[in-house]
């Protein structure tokens, strides 16, 4: 029980630090200090910082709101808008300083860690799968053009969004999100 | 003369290391070792690693092909395609492992370094300015819809591209670029 608690604290501190500072800018000692646990306890739970990153990514998953995306009480396209609006609320709360952990680690670690890269690919596929279901639903209702390949459009949305998020970190503003909404919902997806 | 040479070597090594490993994953000693110059010489040329990053970004600028973009011997939209094709050639050469330095540092350093963030904003504005001129030209020729705001579309292209590049690092494939071309040139920009 006590052990599980330490593990939880490490994942919480790891998420906070990787998200605010990046992976390579903090060491195991920074993480155990932030978690207020002894440094030695780290290795009882994780073989390496890299293994912690995988657990952090799984925790981060819950911020992505993919469950709400399958709630059919709202029509598909407004539901998709709500998903991105949910993300914007988080970035505003974070004052545009954190970005998306998936994009950050993708940029920082893809070459350094094959394990993290594989995990990022899994999260990307999961996100695109969930969004593609909604786009398929929109297509069947005639809300978007029949020419859409839901998987392809979902992947485009993911990438365009990740780029907008990085730009919101650089410009410290919501402008890239407004730009994303205008182009995506007025041109790429009309609904 | 000898001094300028050392500075050049540091910028070359810095670009190589920041681009392949990231900023926080390498230290000044890694850079001076890669440049084959004495460690102490670093501080004759740069006050800090952060200052080197600014010089590296200026050097990186030449890879972006913005001059060729203003060569009017090709019509505007094909010229824009050529720009992205030029980038794809680089990413293929790099085996999708490096990504774009602007996106990488935007993700990694926006919170850590206000100086780098400001420089990234400058490079982003410069890129969007150059692309907006081409889109304006396309608009005046009637190649794209009058409804386009060239600045807004240029910013969207920048962000969507940055996201595609990160995804190409994660998936180690050209698929995100094909996806980008299909959506951008068949839907966002029709020309």
C-alpha cells in the first residue's frame, strides 16, 4: 500500500516536471525531491527515468478527454469542437507554457528513446482511432463530405493541432488555436 | 581570422548536436568536443549555451529555402509545393530522426529560455511573411479563393507542417507529409 503511494507520487511529480521543464532538463533527483520521497525509492518502482516516462504518458492520457468524445448526446462535429475547446481551456490555465506532453516528448525524445517513441505512436494511434470514429459518424450523417477518409483526416487534425500547440508556447497566445479552428472547421471539416 | 573559425566550428557543432540530440541533452563540453576546439574557447565566442542557440537558429535559417520561394519563374502554388518537397528531401536524408529545429526548440525551450522563444517567434514571423507573399500572389492570379487571408493561411501551414514533422519523427515515416500534402493542397489551398 505504502509502495503504491510512492509510485503514484513519482508519476505525479514526473508528469509535472516533464510537462513544465521537459525530459532532459530534469533528473531523477529533481523528481524524487518534487515527489518528497527518498531518491533511492525511485528504483524500487522504475528501472529508469525512461520507464517513468512511459507511466507518465499513461497518466497523461486521462487529460485527453477521449471518453467524452464517444458520448453521443451531442452531434459528432460539435463534439469534436468541444474536444479541442477542452484542450484550449487547459492551455489557458497553463498560460501556454506547457504544451502537449505528446508533442513535447515527440520533439525531444523520438531519437533518444525508442521506448518512448513507441509509446507516443500508441497514444497517437489511440487518439486518431477515437477521432476517426466521430468523423465516420459525421460522414454517415452527411455532416461532412463523403470524400473524407476519417483516419486520414484524424491524423491531419492531430498533427495540425500539435503544431498549433507548440506555436502557442512560442507566441504565448491563443492565436494559433483560433487559426486552427477557423481553418479546420471552415475549410477542412465543414459541419 | 582564427577566432572567426572557432566560432564557425561551434555553430556547426551546435546545430548538429541541438538538431540530433536536443538542447538539454548536450552540454558545452559535448559541443566543444564535437567542434574539436578547447572547452575554454567556447566562452570567448558565446556568453552561454543559450547565446549559441541563437546563432545556431540563424544558421538554420538558410535551410528553410525562403529565397527560392520568391523566384517568380514558377507559379506561386507549385513554388509552395516545391518548398515543402525540399523539406521532405531533408527529412528523408535525415531518416526522419531530426525534425525541424524550430519546432524542436519551440517544444523544448519555450518555457526555459525567453531569448530562444523570442528568436523562434522571429523565425516564425519571417517564414509566415515569406509564404504569405506567395499566397497573396496566388490570390491575385485567382489561383486560390479570395476568402484566404494570406497571413492566416501561412500561419496555419507553418503549424500544420511542424506537427507533421514531429509525427514523422515519432512514426519514422513519410506518411505525415503525404497526409499534409493531400489535405493542404486538395482542401485548404486548391491550386
